[in-house]
C-alpha cells in the first residue's frame, strides 16, 4: 500500500489527499495510522529520526489510549513542508 509519489493538498479545515495519479485516496488510506517504526519504513528513514521529529513537534501524533500513533496525513503534511523549505 506504500507509494513513494503520494501528494497532499490542504484545504480549509479538511485535507484532501491524492495518490500519484491524482485520484483521491479512500477514507481508509487518508486516516491510516502508523507506529513510529512503520512511519520510518514508509519514509525510508530510521525510527530514531521519526522520534526526533516528534520530540521537535515537527510531526504530529494522535494519542490512542496510552499509545501514540502518526496519521498518514501528518506524515504527508510534514513531507510537503520539507519540500517547500528546500
């Protein structure tokens, strides 16, 4: 289910996410949650890198009970910010 060419576009209060062909993703894909290790694998970085980004509040986490999970939309938003910053 991983795609290296996923792109997101922000709009008002909701975020529309699109795949690399410009098709809107399903609600399941847009609301998918990752562990830090899964997010690291998805982005091709180490888990330590993800934990550091979370500590710096660059990547948002969603509390689920005692656990913390990362939304796919949060990862894609972070990626877009990184591309914009250079």
